């Protein structure tokens, strides 16, 4: 299991240090910044499991960043800290997938409780994602294999069954084909991908899922 990371965005130095200390008690990796421009650059180069951000920042608003993340269909549990949450901000944040609101001033206990909940959700999502990467073929991986390795739709279906540890007779029954046809497809898949075993196939798919 990877170490979970949180990004903290807060322009008040004293609060940033306080949030950092609290988050460090829960998250193995804590990255801090005091502005949106740097936050966007950090998010472009790194993946995060949670975000804690102030809404009013020197170069923009936290809700604008939250909307950007949402538009990319990234599901990062986000906690917004704000001195005043009006109705419009609440609605916009909910629509953008906010995890939790905290109103300033935030007590240390309340912040810790919220970050613990965020960590738990992040851990569940991370575990689910790792399972998907191990046992399922992502859309990006499927597209890559079809375009670059001449893998057919049927061969993708068969590989999906292999990742779930289905035996040849089970694959044949599931796809309404004969066991002989399954064997022929497997032979073609192994040749196209230059592999010799199901274990190698699983390793290849996993590396593509996390790399593409």
C-alpha cells in the first residue's frame, strides 16, 4: 500500500504551520503551499489522496481549484476551510464534490477528526484503485493495446477474464465460445504482447494501468 499524501493550501503562515502539524499526525506525506499557482503546479506533477484548502487566497479562491479538479473527473477528498460559507459557496462546493467544510477558527480536535475521516476515505479509495489496477483493464490500457499491439475487442475480453483468474472452460462459457477458441486467442495474445504466461500478462496490465 502506498503512503497517502495530503496537499495543504493556506496563505496564513501560522495556520499553515498548525494544519501541517495536525496533518502530519495522520498522513505520512504532507505538502504545503500558500498560493493557488504553486498548488496547480504541484497537482500537475503529483497525485494526492486528500486536499485541505482555504477558500480566500491571494491569487484566487479555493472553490475555483475544486471546480478544476472536478472537471478533470479526479476524485480527491477535499476539506475546505473558510471564515464564511455563504449559500452560493456551499452549493458550488457540493456540486464540485467537496468532502467537508470547516469554519474558521478551527479547533485542533475538530481538524484532527475531519482529517482522520478524510484519511479513511482516501485509504478506501486507494485500496479500491489498487484492486482495479490489478484485476481490471482500464480504458486507457485497452485503447493502448488495441492501437499499438493490435489487440482485438475479443482478446481484451479474454484478458479481462484471465486477470480475474478464470480458467479456460470458465472463459469459454462466459463468452459463449469453445475452449479451443480460447486457447487460440491466448496464443495470439501472448505472441502480440511477447509474453509466455498469465502471470506476465497480469504484470504487464498492472504496469500499463498505473503508467498510462
